[in-house]
C-alpha cells in the first residue's frame, strides 16, 4: 500500500503513514495488541482472525481509519483516526469543526530496549500527519484514566489535559465497546506547529 504521509523528524528519522492492510498486517498487529502492555487497547485475548475482521470492518467506514506508522521503513505504531462527532467521545465534549480523534499503539521496544526521545519524535510525526497532512485544527485523545503512562506521554507532547469522562458502552451488530473512563486531552495545530503555514 502506498504512503499517505511522510515527514522527516530531525535526529530521529523518516516517519511514514500508510493505510493498514487488515489481512496483510494481521500477524504484526495481533502480536502487538496481544501483549499485556496493550490491555487498554481492548484486544487482548482475540485471535488473529478476529483482529483482522475488526480492521476489515473499519476499512469499510468513512469516519474511522486504521494506519500503520513506520520509522525508516520499520513498523513503529498502529494509528487510528476518527471523526469525533461519529464516535462515542463526541458525546462527552463540544466537538469543533476541524477536530480529529486519534488512538496510538506504539510498537514494542526492539532488542536495544527503550530509547530516550523515541516516542516523542514518533508522536511528532503522528501529530504532523493528523494536523498538517489531514489539515485538521485540533487532535483529541481519550486514554483510559488508568493508563497513566499514556496520559503523561500526551501531556509531555504538549496536549492540554481535559476532563475525566465516561465513554458510554457501544453495542451494535458489528461493534461492542464496554463503558470506559477516559481522560480527554487536546492538541491545537497552532500550539504543535506554530511555524508551519498549514
């Protein structure tokens, strides 16, 4: 699949974003979402076929999209973008024109282990895609309130912390999501990329 976006991050490398291939990427994504560290992603315990089916369904939607993010050609993160007004998060805050919702699952650390600054640089590429590549004005994220690492990671990235909210349960034929206590956070394009003319 061809790349949707590419951005070089100084001192880090080239971040690219492409559509997720539900079947072709199933082995990789299933390995990531099955790890204990991904418990808040909500897919631990699913089979590879079930994970592929979820993303195949998402690929039919106009409002929710899944992407694979690479760093210098190596898989680095699973990215989901969505229209907040077409998602349960839209029931918990005043959605503005130009908002985009984002979920990010980082790839596990490689053989070299954790690297200082790696996540910040990768998220810079991800936010550039959402705000500059897609021409949006503001990102909203909704990590589980218990996922303190994610909440803190977004704060360090420049996101403004919003309220703790309860995302309602979703139970429709193709999707079931349990109720979720989330901490909203927002990142304005002008704050993230003040020198970018987009």
